[in-house]
C-alpha cells in the first residue's frame, strides 16, 4: 500500500520513523512519502519537506509566516494528488494537518476512491480549541491516541470512539537505556539543558539556563542541540561559560547520564521523566503569544508529565517565573534535596507504568492502521 505521512516537528519525526519501521515489517511493499525529518527518511520514506522549514512557534509567529504556511499547504496537496496514497497519516502538528484532513476528506467525497485519513497522536484539543473536535470527527476516518486519558475524553465528551495504543516513547526509551553505559560525557555530575528545537524558543530560554551554570561550578552543563539547528547558533550563546558544552544527536545519551535537567515544555519533558531524571520545566514565549495563550488554554499544567499524572510532579517555570533566581533555586533542590528527588522518582515509576500498559505503541499503531485499511 501507499502511505503519505505528515509530521511537522522533531517529536513527530521520531514517532513517524518508528511507525514507518513497523509498517514496513508488516507491509513489505509499503511505498511511503513523508513530510518530516532525517529519522523518517532513514526509516525508508521519501522525504518531501523537512520539518525545519515548517516549524513556526506561537500565535504572532504563525501570523508573520502565513504566506509560507499557505505555500506549504498548496505544495502538500499537489504532491498528495500526484502520489495517490491509500492512506494519509497525520502526526500531531494540528495547524497544518487538520487543514490537510479537511481537504483530503473533500477529495474523497468528490471521487470514487480517496485516501483514508488516519490521525496518529491527537492534537491536544483537551487543552484548547475544543470546538475543533466537531470538524475532526467529520474529516478523520480513524483516530489513534497515545495519552491514557484521551480515549475517555473523546468517548465521554464527544461520543467518538478512538483507539489508545500506548505511548511510543515508553518502548523507545526502555530499549535505549542500556546503550550508553560506556559513553561517558563528563567526569563531573551533569545537568542537561534541553531548550527546544526551534530557534525562537531556544533564544528565549537558553540564555537564562546558561546564566544559572555559574552557580554550579562543580557540575557540567550540557546543551542538547536540536538536529535541525546549526552548531554556530548555539556557540553564540555558550562560548562565555566555562562549564558548558553541547552535544548533537545524543539527547538520550545525555539524559541517561544527567543528575538533573532544565527542559522546555513539550515531548522532552516526558522523555526526561522516562529516563528518571529530576527536571524543572521551562517555558517562555513572546509577550503577545503568551498573553493570547493564557486566555485560551484551559489546562492546569503545561508539562505532559503533570498532565498525565494529573498533579504537580515537576515544577513549571512559566514566562515571568522563568528567571535566573528561580531556576537556580529549583536546580539546587533537584540536585541536593534527597527527599524531593525520591518523591519525583516514585512518581516517574507510576508514569512509566501508565504509559507502558499498551506495550509497543508504534507496533500497535502500525498493525491497527493496516487492519483498518484492509477492511
């Protein structure tokens, strides 16, 4: 069968690559085109557009880049029509992918044979823009979710039966943990800095993270560089700090050795928790984007760890609270307060149990997709 997969950021590239590997195990003749990144390409898909050309963060930034976004939508639609896939598989990235879903459904209705629209990793509509669910139900043929509470949310609130397959990171990280035992990154205790994958967010958070390193001279601070951002961009920030280095394409190696971490909100907070690293979650956006987000986002927490556990497991420093003083104080707690460290690690163990209940999520999703298309 022919699959057209669309992911718009680094986490989508990771999950997309694992899905591609599992699809190919079952469907040996799978022909796959994708929008994603290096991992999806390495897994065997033909890469049409890299996510580094797609990632615009925040309300103000999206408006400023609207022309580029519309051109990308046009290019995607034209490429889908030429390829004629059996399935369009959308991975998160809702601003773009929900438009593609609506268009694809219109194509299906206007012709005898159209591609089935499958959404893998739901947009976080439970956080904001809930009204999108009505359109999603019309335009999505199958929804596959990876967060435990989402199945109940869609069923109880929207009368929409979706499939929960487990969280793909649970299996990925479990398989990675033993790989880095002989790859020591520093002789000092390590503090991992994960400032995000987009230049806009990195430039807002990384300077604050780096300033804090001055208060921990006996620790090595290591920045996890995003694969799509050039080294020189980071060096402009890090070159003034004697106990700061960087790694690229080694985030899991870094987390396997870190004693604590400062992590930008998003999938990285979950990855850090699954590695068992005590963390503080950091978020800082443009003032305009933050003020808009504060008014429309309805969840109690911004970290996936806290959302899934439905309580404050890891500290969140958001916007004006993300200061040098606050981050220093929190890192001191994570490095020296044994009671706090043990409490966090106990919560992490419960989190791993919740997310791993479904087994290998990527394999489950691939099997579900192929069974659905074969009906």
